[in-house]
C-alpha cells in the first residue's frame, strides 16, 4: 500500500537491491548448510569405509589363521601318532636289550649282538628326542596363534565400538535435521496465515474469491475470458494488490526459509480441443503461466514463483451443474516450501 502511495505521488522506490541482497544471503546460507552437511557425510563415510576395510582385513587374517591352526592340529596328530609308534619301538628295544643282556650274561659270544642292539637302541632314542622337540615347537606355535586370535578379537571389538559410535552420531545428526526442518515448516505456516489474512483485507468478501484449505482460490472468470489464457484488462488491479502483499511478506520471511508461491490452474470437465489448447491440461497450464508472468512483471522474483496445470483432474465440486463447472474453473495461490 505504501508503494501505491509513492507511485501516486510520483516517487520511485527501487526494490531490486534489497531482493538481490536477500537472495544472495539465502544462497550463501544454503551453500553453507549444504557444505556442513556434505562435510559431515564425507567424514562419516570415510570412517565407515575405513572400518569396512579393517573388518575385511581382520576377517581374512582370521580365515588364514584358522586354516593354519587346522593344519598344525593335523600335523600334531600325525606327530603324536609317530611318537606313539616310537614309544612302542622303544619298549620293544628295551625288551630286546634285556634279552640281549641276558644273553651277555650267558656267554661272551653274545657281546657282539648286544653291542649292535645297543647301537640300534641309541638310534631309536635319538629319533624319539627329535620327535619330542617337534612336539614342543608345535605347542609353541599353537600358543602364538592363540595370542594372535585374542589380539584380533580385541581389534574387532574396538572396530564394532567405533561403528556403534558412528551410527549414533548419524542418528543424532538426522534428528537435529528433522527438528530444524519442522521449525522451518512452522515458521512458513505462520507466514502463510499472515499472507491469507492480508489478501482477505485487500480483496474483501468477494464471492468469486475464497479460501479452500491452504489455498487462495480465484474463479477463472475474474482473470480470464472463457477458453482463453490471456489475462483480462480488469484483472490488472487484482494482481497489483496480490503482488504488493507478496512483496511486503517477502521482506518479513527470513532468507533461510525456502518458500515459493505456487500458482495452480484448473478447468472443468468439459473438454477443449483447439490449435492453441489441444487439451484442458494445456489450457490450465497456460493460465497458470500467465499469472506467474504477470506477478513477475510486478516485481516478484521468478525463483519464488511456480506454475502448475492440473486440467480437469482435481475438481472441488463433483456435480454436473453450471455452478459446479464454474467453481472448478479456478486459479489457486499457495504459499509453500520449495
């Protein structure tokens, strides 16, 4: 309304520097928030990726150690079997030695055989000693592998702990993001109510302009002739008042709220088919675009405007009367988030 008074007095007020500053601040805020979010995602992804690599390496080491342990167990069983055989041989040698000793006592002729048997017995003892050394070495290797397995289990537990911490941080980040989004939606709802209130004041209680849910609804006849998408001359003052409300409200909405004004075009169910509009959908979209272009020409930034055509597919009155057709031919304005 202030701008209208300035216009009547011959003054000129340039809105564009303020819009440019607001848009620049909004873009910088969005880029900053996106950068923080992407950095958080990057570091979390790096940490999770590193954990996966460590897990894979630990799994491979555990598999290799398991195979080595199975092989050593098999070797140990074979060695124990050999030791058993050597012990049996040793017992037999001892029995033979006893027999030979008896023969030595019986006569000097048995001394030669006793010497040979003693040499054989010494050889068997040496073989048994080597077998026992092999068993001791295997036991030491098994103990070392058990220590390695324990260290791997500790490393795996630590990695799982870090994974749980990472998941907790991700969940906390998502929760805080949801809270921030909910706050932005509440703020936008407050400005939407303010927008509707101001439009009621400037448009008054007109029967062809009403509020349906969260949308401000204009009958198409207010803005367009039948079957046309070109704005009527008498629609200019209405659009001027709407543009003034939007521009005033844009100054009050914080720059970090990504709001847009959506202009929706609707037709009735009676089909239209012409060279210019091959379908009701084309007509509804063209009407929405015409309103958007008119608002943009009145100083509303184009990045805050959205045009959508719905054709006949979203009626608000399902009756088949002329009154129902008139109610369904409409232009809707909705202040919403981008």
